[in-house]
C-alpha cells in the first residue's frame, strides 16, 4: 500500500462500478506529518479487511478538498463539518461514518479564546484587536466566529478588527495566541484539548470566551457514483472495528472509541451556523485573505 504526503492527487479514478483502490483526502487541521501518521493505520485496516487499497492525500487548505472532488476525481474524504456540509450541498457527497471520541462524544465545537494576560474579556474588547482564524472553510475556525460576531452586531470584520488573518490549521491559530502573535484566536476544541494535554501552557495560559454548538466530528464521506457494494464494505468495516481486537488497537492508536453511522441530518447545526454567518453553501466561493 502507498501512503502519500502530497499536495496533489496523483491517482485519478473516474466513475466505476467497483474499485480496488480509492484516494481519500484529509483536511489540514494540524501538522501534515501528524495527520498522516494518525490516519495511516485506519487505511491499512480497511485494506486488510476489504481488499480495497486506500491512498491518503493531505490537501494544502480546507477549500481545496471541494476543488479536488470536481477537478481531480477524489473518491472520498474525512471531512471537517463545514467542508462536509459544502460537499453535501455542492456535490451530493454521501456521509458514511464518523468517530466517537474518548469522552463519548461524536462531535466537536469551536472556541474563541485569548491569552490570560489579555485585557479582552468580551466582544466589545476585541475592537481593533488582531484575530487569527483558521480557514474560510472551517466551522470552528471561521464560520462559527463569523456567525457569533454578526449576531452581536459586528457587520464588517475588516473594520472591526485591526487585523485578521488565516493560519491554515487549528494548531497554528492556537499557538498564534499563545505566542501573542494574535490577540484573539478561533479553533476547534479537539485540537485545543489535545495541545493542552501535550503542552501545559495551552491549558494554563489561554482563556476560552465563547463556544459554538456541537457539530459532527470529522467523518468519512464518499462520492455518490462509487459502487454501493464498495461503500457498504467500507462502512461495515468502520462500524464493526470496535468488535474486533485488531480493530480496537487501531482505534486506540487513532484516539477514538469507535465509528458510528453518519447521515446528512447530522449536519443540521452546521447548516444553521452557515445561515447565521450569511453563507450560501451551494454558492460559497472564497479565498483566504
């Protein structure tokens, strides 16, 4: 099996009735080497149980995962909640399964946070501050804070904040505030909590000011024209991993309890946050400033 850390999809699989190899995209929510190391055992397990080889490719930014489906014929992806919502609305992607975290949840939420030394304690205090977002195609790192600010009267971020910029990953946004390169940061709680476990400074020196509603954790979605038998095989393997000793070891290494079935209805909170942020998912086009 080949696992590639790359920024282009090199295997193109058009529509087919059966497949022996699938290319699955991964969003760049953290350092690419950590991301690949985390997902590799999942791909190996799927291949061993189904005979379907899985090649992972990490996209350079969140929005590219949509472009890859349209232009490069990507077969599937472990979507973030917002990229998943966009893929459902724009491309008709079918959600398959998502993991249950060690705390028993199958969701995550967004944080807006500051350094403990900051004088910022509310949205009013953020005026003319520097804020670090993640990417315009992330729920926690852009859509939630945009909805949060709009609901509280902030109509134009270009003028409300002295500067806003995009870090490209959740861990980078967290460290931007920790290192006082930005005064306000936005990121997902799962990465925040993971870094807090690894680095006590994240836990001790950052203060969360706001939290989003829960949204589905990063789950696998596949394009609609993949053969039903292929989808069923992959879904069955993921949903039954926790019943297999070998599967449980892979899940432990991945840092989750099990996978559960996921449907379009699970993305309801994301659709609602997008609406509040003024985003039309079917027409959403963007570049990160």
